[in-house]
């Protein structure tokens, strides 16, 4: 069943960062503390009218799939309504929200973000009791590169042939972040982005195992029994050929096959080959660190991209004639090495995509230090209002490295050249400002 919840847009955006959404201040008048108020499709307009009429903050309508909720739902009477309203008893997990609509627009709102199309289970108890038998793929799946997609494609073939659900088991955080944090790599994707990409590749559900030292101490047999057999009812398991698991990485594909013989599943290891280059998340990170975004795209099967909310900057770009949309390089996920790139900026609220010249770094020409940023100048556009908008910045090719210029005039001249070079890379004709 799908139910609906009117929410303050800023609170929902914050929830995507924290991983859960609790009752808003406005919503507390609708139900006792700790409940999230939701409405049926024919009731949400009533909620908006009766409880949010005086609200000036932007509102969104969240479309919630109750099958994905981690908290229970019960229908309760609401004064003034002739039918009960469903309430969620506990925090709303964002992966249960399959759509969000902008209520500032007429006609019921426009979809503003398409979230993961697959559920994310973060604990053994989250896995649906009626999951049934499954095919399983296991790995970090960071970046969901072509090697990962190859593994998923093989598992999808098996799942379709045997009528099984396909589940991806991944780890959050990365095991290295727990076992050797000083050597932990910067992730290419968040768990939510990973789930979205795995869903695009053909996965039906994602089990994001909360990796800690206790799980690190499990033997290969304990991992198999607790995760593959008891939780996921695995009938087939597909992994990369170099897959290792269990305490001190003592299990491998052969261990998995042997365990499956007595537990009712078959196991298969797939080589992550990309011609002379083995596809790997490490290879993608190496490409990004050197600015080789084209090489990263070849391994990923798509251009590398970062997401974030546009923040107000120092407006220096606008003063120089090149207004930019600035996204902090938060360090949560990897970014390309400092430099200037050709690429695209996509608004996640409307889906619009624009060609752009993109700068990554701290802008060393000007005095003072600041946080690293991803700054996107949309070609020929100075009319876009993007503050507070979540965007995706896609990198197509590197134009040059980051340089400290001796004068502002030299910088501006180079920026003009960067824009023209970006046009050539992106095959965008010259044009006037909008």
C-alpha cells in the first residue's frame, strides 16, 4: 500500500542526510509525540489545507511504500475527518519514500526526486519475513562499476530462470573503515546512491550490513548461516572471482561453494575483467585522483558524478561574468582531482540538465583559504536560481589543472578559453546569455 505525507521540504532534505525522518513541529498537532502523520491520496489536500495553510516554508508530498517501512503503521481517527488516517509509529526511513512532489506547483505537485527504486534493509530484522528464496550478490559495490554490473547481470539471469528475488549484500561502512580506518578509501557512492545504481542494474533489494568488529569476527560459516541461509534463503550466490569473506578474510569462492553444497545453494565467481584492465573501485579512485574522469567513466559505464545542495559562495564568479553553482566537496564521497572539467549539471528537483564548465578545488588565484568546492558554470546561463537546490554534477572530460594566476585579467581570459573548450568537448554551439 502507498500512503502520503505532507512535509516541510527542508526537513525532508535533512532527513536524507541523517537517514531517518521524525515528526515535524507542524505535524505534532496531528498526532501524539513520536508519530508521523500520513494521509491517503484523497486526504492529503485536506491535511495541507487544514494544518499547513499558514506555512510559508516550501512543502513536499512524500509518497511512501508501506512494505518498505521499518516502523509499524496503524489507522487512527482524526477529529474532523469521516475516515481514519494511517500513522507511522516511529521514524520514517527515507528508503521507504519512493517519490517526492513539490507542492508549490499546481495540479498536485511535480515529482522533485526519484529515490532508490529498491528497498534498503539495514538489519537482519528489516528483511521481510516473506522474502522467499533468493539469488544473492555480495560485495562492497562501491561505485557499481562495470565489473559489479557484470556480477549482477549473471545473478539476474539465474534469478529470472528460477523465479527468485535478487538481493545485493553490501557493507556500511566499508570494512576497511572499521579494521584499518587510516587506510579506508573515500567512497565513490553513498549507500543510497549504491542502492539506486544496483536497482538500475537489476537488483530487487539491498541488504546494507552494518559492518563492525563483531561481524568482522564471524567465521565464513557463520556469515553464510546468518546472512545467506537464515535471512535471505539463498538458492544461488554470485560474487567476484577475488571475493573474500569471514574472519581475517579466510573464506573465498571455494569456501562459498563448499558451504552451499550442504546448505542448498550454488555459488559462482565471476572475473571482473575489462579487457586488459580489471574493473575495480580502486582503479576508479585512481583515475579520479589524477583527473582522468574519462577513464573513470569507462570503468563505471557512465560519467562519474557528485551530488549536493547548492550553497551561497563568495559570488566572485558572478563578478567576473561567470556565475557558478557551488557544491561543497564534503569529503563524504570522492571527487575528481583539483582542476577544470567539462560536464553537465542536473537539477534533481526538475530533472533539467545543462552543459557546464566545472572547477574543482579552492581557487588559488585569490588570497585566503577556503573549503574545496565543485563550482559549475552553466554555459550561456546567468538566470538560474539554484541556491538550496540539490544537483548532480557530471564530469565528462578534464580541461586543465588548477593554476594560481598572477592577475584577475589572466584568470578571466583563461575562463573564456575554458568555456570554449567545454563547448567543443560537449558539442555545444556558441550562444548568447539567457
